[in-house]
C-alpha cells in the first residue's frame, strides 16, 4: 500500500496540475500585512503552497501573486468528498478506515499542495496505528516534495524511547543519509539510543541545531534534551530552564518536547509537576493523537504516584475513551483495572 502511494506521489510531485475543475476550486488565503498592517484576505485558486511560499491566482483576475509562507494566517479550501470523509473518520479516531480512505483519495486529488496535506494525514494515521516505519516513509515522501514543509510538526520522531525493530533501524540509517534536513532529523531520532549509531545521531542533531531552519532546529533541540535526559546528565534546575524555554516555541512544535520535560520531573521524583507536563498533550495538543494517548496514560500514572488517585482515574478513563483505537488507549483501559 505504502509503495503504491509513494509511486503515485512521486511521479506527479514535480508539477502542479491545473486542468480539472477541482483544481480551479475557490480558495481563501488570509495574510498578515507587513509592519503590523493588519490582515488581508485573497480569494482565488491556490497554485501551490510550500514551506517557503504560497502562490495564488486571484478570483477576479489580475497577476498571480506569491507570498512567503510565514505571512499565511489561514487557508480555506474545498476538499474532495472522499477526502472530507477521511477527515471525519480521523476526528472519530477510526484510523484504519481513515488511512484506507486517504489512500484512495490521493489517486484522485490533482492539487499538489493538497496531496501534501493527505501525506501529512497519512503520517498521523500510521503513527496512531503504531506503525512508525510507515509513518516515517510517508513523512520522508512529504519532505522530498517540499524540504521545508509546513507540515514538519507531524514528523513521527521518537519521543517515547521506542526500541526500533530491524526494518525500522535499517530504514533510519538510510534516512540519516538523506540530502534533506528533516529526513535526517527523523533518522537521528530513531537511532538515538542505538549503541553503534547513537553518536552519529547526536552529531547530526547538533549540526541541525546550528541551522537557520527554525522548525528543524527546534525539534532537534528537543531530541538533544531527550538524549541528555537518557544519559542522566542534568539537574532539576536544568529541567526547569527547559520548561521556560519551551513556552517560547511555536505551539505546534511543543508537544514532543513536553514529554522530555515530564520525564525530567519524574527523574527527580517531582510527580505533580510531571503529571502537569504529561497531561498538557491530551489537553492542549490532542491532534498529536498517539503521542497524546501515551502522555495521557503517563500523566495518569504520575497522578497515582503523587497520591492523587481521583485525578489518576479521571485521566485514565479519558484516555481510554478518547483514544480507544490506539495502543496506548488500550493500555489505559488495562491499567485502569489495576488502579486501586
């Protein structure tokens, strides 16, 4: 399935197709004006949207306009009925059905920038289904099409210290050799704890940390914190400083690093602070799905360690119900049976 999707994706990713009525859909883009000049809305047809720029043909004629992506506040478009159904399935947590629907939709969608959205959603589905290799391959294809993708925040990095199986380990080594920074970041994340490849991963993360790409740099910082935590080379003061730092990051780049903060508090036996950090994900960042389920369960356990049993049960029940189809949602159901 993954191979067929990538073939469809890569054979068409070099051009923007504009022949069909669908491609001429009416889109709306809200932009921030320079120097605090307020906002402006443009209605027309989006020709492409990448991490660098958005290109739109105005509805009422005129010159095709190109704007930097950092000025984009909101984008509204009309999706194919099949795509909208997939989005609805995702909102209900039916990840398997959503993935199948997205797979069918990508063959029909002729707008390159919307196909990138589909790939980002496939990343989320695969991650929720506990398939890190598939999620990584979808993400690598997304980066190949747009190296500075606006969907970088869905990168399926390892924030849980998952031990990669052999296929994932071999693939991660290939990702580390990529010409694209975000793909190398992905590879480094999955081999960070490997005895042989860990030093190479750390070196790559340090290189990315010095880059001028804020998204990759921020995610690399969180991964290096995780490495430092695993090496037990920190103090409680340092964890508190990390927590202050993360609050200044863009919201969509924060979720993974909050798991590092939470584990840091746990290391020093600060269970109430750990619980507060863990539950931030399902409360403030529910769209990270599998990671939110993992963090919510860890938060419930932290509440238990803090002696706050009512809060522990409440959080465990919420994760069990909201993320019932994910592995960690099922783990929460089983954990509740042991809670006294």
